[in-house]
C-alpha cells in the first residue's frame, strides 16, 4: 500500500509541477500559452498516463502474495 500511495503522490506532484511551470510561463511570457493547455492535457492523458498505469499494475502484480490458511 505504501508503494501505491507513493506512486500516486508522485503522479500528483508531477502534475502540479507541470501546472505551476505552465502557469508561470503563461503569466510572464505570453497569455496565449493558455490556449496550449488543452494540448498539454491531451499529451498527458494519451502518452504519460497509459505508461504510468502499466507501471503501477506491473508493480502491484510483483508484490509478494500471502498464503494464509485457517487452522
């Protein structure tokens, strides 16, 4: 569970960092960069998220399994 929580928090951290960087660029460089936000979100969902999900599923399958039997 700790591993899954860490992976989820890293995903949220990366998303927040990208949002902060993109927001600062849009504020200080050019306001028209806000129009690229849907493109950035599409790239995030199409390219990064499937890779991340595969990584999480692979990690979840590789954890040791308990073999408990009643006495």
